[in-house]
C-alpha cells in the first residue's frame, strides 16, 4: 500500500482545444454564417467609400450653386450677410475655384484654426478612396475641417475647392455603418440559415443516416433493421449508400459463413482428436500383425501401414491448420545441407525408393526459423515422394535440391521427376482443402508451407511442372555468406 504522504505524479492536463459544437449540422450553420458575414465585411469598405464620396460631392455641388450668387450682382461683390447665408445653406466654410492658374475665392469664410485634411475627389486610386471613410471616422479631434477638391460642373475652371466641417459627415457615416452592419447581420443569418437547411437536407441528414446504420450494424450485425435502405440517388451520397448496403450484405454473409465454419471446425477438431487415438491403436495392432509369419499378412501389411500413415497425417494436418495463426519465425542463420537431410528422413526419402539428390554444399547457409523451415521442406519432399510413387510401374525416383542467391534472397529449389501437377489443380494449388491432386489428400501441405514462407517475408511458388516433373521454389529473405572452411594443420617436419 502506497504511503499517503508520498508525492504523487502530477496529472497531465488535457490540451485546450478550440470549442466546436458536437454536431456536423451546428458546425455547418456556424461556418456558413461566418463566411457570409466575412463576405459582407469585405464589401464594407467600398460601400462606405462610395457613401462618403457621394455625400462630399453633394456638398460640392450645393456650394458651387451657392457661389454663383456673386455672378448675379453687377459688381460681383458679396456682402458678409449673404456669404453667411450661403455658407449656412450649403453647409461649408469656404468656396474657391482655380481658373487659368489663378485661385478665386467665391464664398469667403472665417479664419480656420486648424489645417483641414484633404480629400481629392479627382484621385481615383483604390487606396486613398478606400481609406477616406476610415480617416473620417477615426480621425482625432472634434472640430475638424475637410478640404474637398473636385471637378466643377457649372464653372469652366480647373477645379473647385470647398472647406466644410466633417462633424455631420462623421455622424452620417456612423449611422450608415450601423445600418450596414444590421443589414449584413440579417443577410448573413438568413443566408446561413437557408444554406444550412439546404445542405442539412441534401447532405447532413443522409450522412447521419449512413452513420447511424454503420453504428447499429457494428453493434449488432444480425439486426436486419440496421441495414441501410438506398435512396436511389445518383450522386456521391447515393453511391455511398449503395456501397454500404453491398458491404453490409457481404459482411453479414461472411460472418454467417464464419460462424458455420467455426462450429464445423470445432466439431472436426473433436472428431480428429478421437480419430487420431483410434488410428494410433490401429498402428499398434498393425505392428503386432507384422510380427506374424503368415505370408499373406506380410504381403498386405505395407498397404495397411501406408493407409494408416496417410490417415494419421491427414488428421494431424487438419488439427495443425485449424489452430490459430502461426507464431512469428525465430530467424537464425544455419547450414542448409543438414536441414535437407533431416527433412528427407522424415519425408521417408531413401536410397531404395525415392532418394534425395542435393547439390547444396556443406558450407551453404540460409536465414530462417529452423523448425518452420523443416516443416516446409518435409511437406514439399513428402508431396514429391507421393507424386513419384503414384506412377505405375516405378520403383524409384529422385528429388533434387539446390540453393541459389538472387538479389539478396536465398532460393531453395526442389525438383522431382514425377508426373507433374494436373492443370485442374494448379489454380488452387495453395488453397487449403482444394489444392490436392492425389486421392485421399487433404490439400493442406502446400497451404501450410506457403503460409510459413509468407511469415518469413518470402514466398513459395510452383516454377515449372509437366510430364517430366515439377519444380518448387522457396524464397527466403537474406543471403548469408557460406561458412568458412576449417584450416588444415600442416604436418610438422620430423627431426632428422
């Protein structure tokens, strides 16, 4: 029991993440509203700039018309009272024009305490046009003046110049900005809602239906109500529904077949276990019969022993294949020649019958799991022996073994001089219970051998087959160098 006073390890706090609503629909609504509002904000500067330009242009035109009152007077003299009325009516402080390089004051005004900032309506650059309303809104000072320069409409002059307070313009811009923001918020919300409803109906709800069907099917594949019903749409959603329906049907059939095979495998394992015990008793009885001196019994005993051996091998192979996946190979580097001899003895190759002819030198090595390589070689050699013994009238044959190294891999070739693999068995040669070409064969030897080869990262292939025999090639990764030959000791010179 840990001491309560002992320091505890600090618990790791989960990293803070940006908050997102859980559902796809809520995210879609937020993102749609956000993007529509962003598009509206992008349109805000040019809208404010156009409003300010039009407002200033209206002031210039009103001041230009007011300044033409001096043209009515024959003396072209404007009294202070008239000038004040014109300034108040036009909302300006000064009005002047420039003609032929000379500047004429059309409506005089009071002396300015601060230098006004300039807005030139003749300047069509985007930067100055877009920045003008923000200069008006966020400029420092309350009693600021704006100097507006524009092209005249009623005077034949180079330009008309107007000086006016920007207080009214600033208030108008603020009210217009708030109206724009309210309109944009309404448009963004309404457009976001419409897009949300549309996408939710056409995309999100079908995806949610697909997701629910997948979750229910994963929870209970036998539940028929969990199967999705395709809507018949021809777009990507429809294809996804059709593919999901197909995969669910195939997976349900595969699961049912797997359940049946599991039950069958359990029954076969129990039967094979009892069958092996019976066959062992039969082998013991056959050995006792072989001790008898009756010639008829001795004549029948070889056939009986071969039949019992095949039955025992079939039961053993079925039980071995029915086990779980083979363990990972324990790779070692060792000489191949002794492994070939050991496998040949277990496969019952002998000088009197089918013999092993090996061109593998005593120093040649391979990298593999010794036990699994032994099983592979025994299966290949036993199949070769049985194929040779199938031929009528033959009393012997041979299995040739060789080793080559190609592209960093070791290739073990086993060739026999049997009748070859029938064409009908070649396509399913490495499939369990389907690749046997001999009567009474289970078709498990080559399947087990190839599974072990693939576990090494290699492969097992039928390279050649025909009336003159078959050649199997076992590919193993790695090409270890041969062992070094032991040095012979030189005889010491004898003393004279």
